[in-house]
């Protein structure tokens, strides 16, 4: 096992990795931008290094700086979290070239699955079902028109090197092809530096279901069931749950076997996720995410497997001690992404300082957060503040538990997605499990509806309690916070102060 690892990320995922490392007896090194000087992940780490200004291009995306910090701190491995550099093959190779261990898959696997057309070719050869479409990037709009005519409209143009809905266009008729091809290519170029696009059949109302995988270096690859991720806005997930409300045990087994085959096709190791579209009992490979997913906690709660710890263990060379037969599923878990956005105003980002934070607790409630009172929420990074996850014996009990937890949660200082999540928990189609990727499109009232009477009462009560707490706090003497270090310094958690580097 490693003695020390560097966490090349920020926010809740950095804190999650630090906690996993500490439970394994491994020291954790944090990195932070000037905007994150007093962020929770910085204070939780054994050491923390300032790596640059707030913009991620000048801090969290600086490969040479991250590797230099790893070397200076004595870290043996780097965990990338998700986002940022987690799926950049050049970063993985640079880590390896520096004599360090990358906690994740090989650069070759990331390259194969990162290029969507290459991934389609690879998994088709492995017998994995894919949505009808092209295996290679399109040459021009004329080829797009020809292929679309063969597979039938509507079709979807997608960036070959993309994700997150960027470089993606729905085309419902031949007259739209040329404009869609041009705009998809331009957006792909701007987002990923590659304007290549391919085409596949557009499914009108599928579910988005993904399969969690673990693979070690000893030839063992297994799946840990599925997550339902159909509630999305602009291809960004909002609510996830495990298991899906519709899959039969036979379908779960078949989808799991498909995902395992896809992973083995690129000699995958570590934690990864195969995303699928599911409709009318049929499922299709969509893409593979070669990293830990935001929504991994729901799988952890229904399986009892700590995915982040196993990322570290696998990278250290450990063999999975369990087989597919040993993986069982208990109860139901739901996750809500708590973001600094205003759902009643097209999910526009909200900025400000976190004034007060009341975190829900009680049976079956988990909070994976990256904020504390006093933290400044700006526009430099993703708006996700935290994840609220619940677990209960049944899906309906989990929904009711999530509603209770959301009502207890108070985040003052910025607008959040909490009102939207509360409305979803009461919506009949959601409660009945009638979900597709068009759920939000078909329930636009969820973005503008007024909160229910109980929520209003809870908010008023919480506001009164918080005001009383503020009055009490103002009457108490304060201690001075530690002064932050300057560039190139490191916080040593076990010495009680800043130690220059």
C-alpha cells in the first residue's frame, strides 16, 4: 500500500478521496488554487500546496505543477478524482513518466474509450450492442446525410472526442443536416480541440442507465449493478438512483456482462462506468467513463463496496477479494446533486458566500460536501456544492427519506437546486418510476412550481433558528484564524501551522 498520495482535484471529490486514503492509513496531499485557500479538502489533508490562481487553466490543469508537487511532497501516486485531468491520457502518461502511479486506468484505455468512434469499433468487435450509426468520424455533411438516410431520422450528431452534451445535435430531417454538422463540429472543436463528429440513431424516449465496474491488475473484472440517471438537463445528470426501478435480474445480469466485456476489450483497470441507453427491454452501449463517477455513492450504499478505496487498492496492486457471485444488492439509494444554481431561472449559476449551512442527518443519510460556512462560491468551477444521498429498504422509503433530508438542509448565501429536488420527490411519475431522458422536458412545471406548505413552514422555522444562532454567535468571543501561506507553501496538518516549502 502507498504511504502518501496526491489528490489532483478540489471540492467534494477531493475530500472524498482524502477520507478514503486516511481510512487506509495513507497520507493525503491536497492542492489548491488561491480561491480554495481555506476549502474543506485543504484543511482535511495532511499537507496542502498552493498551485496557482483561481482559473483552473492556471492551477488544477497545470500538469507540470501537479507532478512537481507530488515529487516535493513525497507522494507515490496521484488520484485525479473526476473532471479536470481525470480522463486526459497525456496527464496519465506524464505521471507514469515521472515514476509515479496513476490511480486509474492506463493512458491507452483512456484513449480508446475517450474517442467515441474508436470505442464503438472496439466494443462492436467484442460483441457489445451499440446504437445503430457510424464506426468512424464523418468526412463531411454529405456523408452525414447519406448515413442518416440509411438508418432513418431522427439521428444524433455527436462529438467523437466529447461528453457532457457538448458537440451534440439532434437532426430530425435532411434539411437540418448541414447546419447541424457545422455547429456540432464547431462546438466540438471549441470544447475538445477536435471537430470530428459521428452519427447514430436518436432514440426518442430511452432511459439512461449505467453500469459500475471494478477491474484489478490480476485479470478480474466485475460489475456492481446499475444506476438510473435519466433525470437530466442538457445532458447533465441531476438525480441518480440505484437500482433502476425497471430492470429485471436477468436484464441486470445481461447489462453487467456487456459492461464487463466492454472493459475487457481495452484491458481496463480500476473503477469505471459503462453508460447505456435502455428502451423497451433493449439496451445499447453509449460510452465508457474511465474514472470515478459523481454518482458513485449510490452504488456504495446498495453494495457496501467502497469504490474509492478500491481505486487506491487496485492501483497499489491488490487483488479483488470478491467475485461477481459475492456482489449483492440491498435496499435503494438516491442521490441529489446540490448545485449553486437557480432552477426557477433556467438553472443560472448563483454566486456568493456561504453564510450558514445546516446538514441533514439521521438514519440512512449521507452528505458528500465541499463547502462550509464562509466559503466563497464563484464562477471559476463547476456549480456542484455537494451531494445528498439517502439509503432505505425500498424505493418509496428512499424517496420519502430524501424529501425529509432536503427539508432539513439549509444553505444560506447562494441559490441552490434544493427547491427543484423537493418538487421532484413529490412528482407522481418520479414516484412511480416512470422515467426517461425527457423527464424534465415533460415536467417543465417542476422548474417554476411553488414549494409545498410544509417546506415553507420548515424554511421559516430554520430561518428563525439560524437568526437565534447568529445572535448567540455574535455575543461570543472569537479566535483569530490561521494566516494562509503564500505561493509555494504547504500546510502540514500534523504540525499545527504553515511550513514553508
